[in-house]
């Protein structure tokens, strides 16, 4: 009864959308790992297939979003976030294949830390003591997380873990570039240019690095469609909708949900067990990120 009342009360829809969006995005590493294609080709189809519903939506409801920019400088403003997004997805998808689902998802969520550092370096934004404390806590959590891999600091997953951190850096660049683009253009136009630019940027890399660019079975296409429509388009759309009604501080909820959902699905679907020390390290990383993020927001 309480669950039915929660669904019937429209005031709760933004919160439910935020939770659903976090779960949808949290499932994306599983689709990447289950894909018949390599990580880079999977990243390309994640964007290319996700571009289709965006274009259909724009054609029907927002045709003005399909217009070309008026100034040459606007092309760079619109394309730069997509280039960063492409680099982020390549690095993260490689990490998903090179390390555990839990590690890849936890470490890529360090991006808020790098966003703040980038804001400080590029725009002179102030860095509080709370942010520095959160950064130190997160770094301690990374060390504990690695110790929980079973191989200590010399464990065999360092290439994947490092790739996830690099993905977090590129995602921070994406967020900073996105802020500049969003200051001039509406959300739909920015999303279209982001997705198209990222897909075109990844395609030549996929053609060089991957042995196959097309799935060979219907199941392969189904996994790519699920990744594009559920995790990429659906998850992002739900979160964007929710944050139009909820305070930005609620975005911390998705920060908590995504690695937890990904880790649980990694256990259930792929059998990737995480020991007590690994769970402790993950919790410390998330705590540090939340402290740093909230300190920046305040």
C-alpha cells in the first residue's frame, strides 16, 4: 500500500526518477562486459544507437535543436565536450575489461574531485579545507580498495584501475566543457552535438583497435541496444528530469547508487566477489568523494 501511494503521489516522481536513473547507469558496466564486441566498439555503438532516439525527439518536438551554429567558434564550443566524452568512454570501457566492475565504477566516480581541481586551475575557484579532506580520504580508500584485490598494492588490476582514473579525469574535462556549452545552447542541442561528436571521435579508434565492429548475433545487438537505450539515454534522461525538480545535492544519491548497483550486478551476473577489505575501501572512496563534493557545493 505504501509503495502504491508513493507511485501515485506525483511529488515523489523526481526522486523515483533519480533512483531509477542511477540504477540504469549503474547497470552499464554489465552490458559492456557482456557485449560481443571489444570495449571501444561497444562505446561507439553505445553512442551511435543512443543518437537515434535523440534525433527523433528533436525532429518531432525540438527541430530548432538541429540547426547548425551561426558562428565558427560555436562549433568548437559544441564539439569539445563530445571529444572529452569519447576519451572518457574509451578509458572507462577499457577499465571495465581490465579490472573488476566494482573498481572500474568506483574509481571513475572520482570525477567530481577532478572537476573541482580543474575549476581551481583553470578558473581560480576556491578550494576549501573540506574538499582537501575529502580528497585525502578518497585516496586512502583507493589504497584500501587495492589491498582488497588480493594482490595488495602490486595487484594485477593496476592497468584497469589507472584507466578508470584517467576516465574520471576526462569526464571532469567533459563536465567543465559542458558547462561552457550549456551557458550558450539549450540542453537538447548540446546533447545532440555531444553524442554525435563522441561517436564520430570513437569510430576511427574502434576501427583500428578492434577486430570486429559489428555484432555477429541478435543477442549481441540486443545488449548494445540495452546499453544505449537503458543506460545511456534512459538513465541520463531520468537524472536530467529529476534534477530539474530536486536540489543538486540529491545528485549524491546517484553517486552512491551507481557503484553499489554495478558491484552487486557484478557479483550476481559475473560472479565477481569483493572481499570485506574491498567493500571497506569502496565505502571510504565514496565517503571521500561525497565530502569533497558537498564541500564544493557549499
